[in-house]
C-alpha cells in the first residue's frame, strides 16, 4: 500500500507584522510599481483587514480590505507570481468577499489596471461589474495608466 501525502489546503489568516517583509517581497515580484513595506505596516496600524493566504508555512498571497459605512474597498490583492493559475486568487477573493459580507458591507469596490486582463477576467467571473474609470490613476512605464473601477453588490443570504 502506498500512502499519498496531500498538502494541507490553503488557509486565510490575519496578516501579522512579521509577515510584512514576505508580503512586500511578493508585491515587488508581482508589480512594477509595488506598495512599500511602510504602506503595508500603515494598513495594519489603521486596522484594515489585512489577510494572508498561507500554504503550510509559506505565504502564497494576501489581500487588504477596508470596510466602512456599509461599503468595502479591496485595496490590494495579490498571489505570488509562481503560484498564479492554481486557483489561489479565486480562493482569496471569495474569502475577502465573505469577510466584507460579515462586516455587513452592501457592496465592494476595487480598481484594476486595464492592462491586467487575467485579474479583470477573475473579477468578472466573481460577479464584479465595471462602473467607472479613474483617469491617470496608476503610475506606468510611459507615464500614467487609468484604473477600471469595479463593484459587486453583496446580496446577503436570507436570515442573515
């Protein structure tokens, strides 16, 4: 008989200050204009929902969610480039959406670069709709890039 060892399923847990260096390394490997460690530390200090997706002891991805006045804003979400395409982004997004619902947000917003078609496809698959555009929002190699603004209405389950 051969035993098959399966890896533990990914888990979502709150980001800790000691995670920031690894989160920042992932951010820098994924984006040309990354957030700094200081920005992540500021988000933790501000009390934003900062979460990491962990595969065993390794951080596979993270998300930063702000919730106030019945609305949630997904400020940053990322999966390590070498782990993309394995469903981790979808798993992370679904959990962040669930957290927004738990905080009784009625809708969730995010911005995404038009030059990021994989993310746009994922967001559309999850039910987000484009509701606007922010001109010159992101830094880009050739100056600035617009942001697409997407929103998802969070319909609460009956009895919740």
